[in-house]
C-alpha cells in the first residue's frame, strides 16, 4: 500500500463530511386551494389526453394519502377494494405491507380512473402505453406548475415528494400522531 492509513479517515473522525440539509419544501395550507385548482384545470383541459388526466389523478391521490411516488404509481386494481373501502400496498419502502382506507375523496378519484380504464388496465394510474404504469410524470407536474401562475398568483413549484410532506404537515396539524404518520 502507498498509505498505511486511509487519508480521509480524519474527515470522519472530525465529522467534516459535507452535510446535505433535509428538504423542507411543501405546499402551504394557504396555497392548497390554488394547487388543487391547477390540478383540476390541467385534468379538465381538452387539449390533454388520458395520460395527463391519469397523472393528475395520481398527484391528487398522493396529496390525500401521503404515499411515495412509486407506491402510488404502482397501485394495481387487484389491490383496490372499493366495496369494502380499502386498498393495500404489498411492500412499502421499509418492506412492510400497508393497508389504507378509501376516503370519499379517494373514492371519487378511483371511480374516475375506473371509468377511463381500458381492458388491459392493470394499474390504477395508466401510463402512455396501454396496460403499463406511469413511468415519469414530471412533464405533467410542469403543466400543473404553469397552471398555478394565473390571476396574479405566485407560481407553486411542487415536486412529487412535496406532496408527501404536505400531507404529513396537514395530518400533524389536525392531531394525527407521529407514529401513525411514519407508518
């Protein structure tokens, strides 16, 4: 070996590694109406097709569940029970299964998605290819961001994980416990 000891070991010892601060961005409660209106505006725009409507539904679903991007986009119809009012995810990021209730708002989203599905629809939120999930929704998120600009309103830049942080913030404000939110 050229060196007896690792020369960067001193950085660990002195705790001088670059610390990347945690992101804190989210949609503020006062901006929520503006954001949901923009989502609806993009969804109802006749210029856009089924893919855009599906992404808008997925965005709204994420906003009202706090689920991670891939957890939302990978929901299959066989994991949704509208009759008994629940849906489940086989494996979350931490490896555990998760069952959640379907609220009235989620029911409206799911019924809207059910009405637009085709015979090959395996996933609730359909991608550009028939029967496939949404792969990358960033272009539709850009359309939503642009729709928030109207009528002297400030532009709302919301990334997918901001929807999760927004949900957590709002749930915490109404008294949902930290352990429940982490689950």
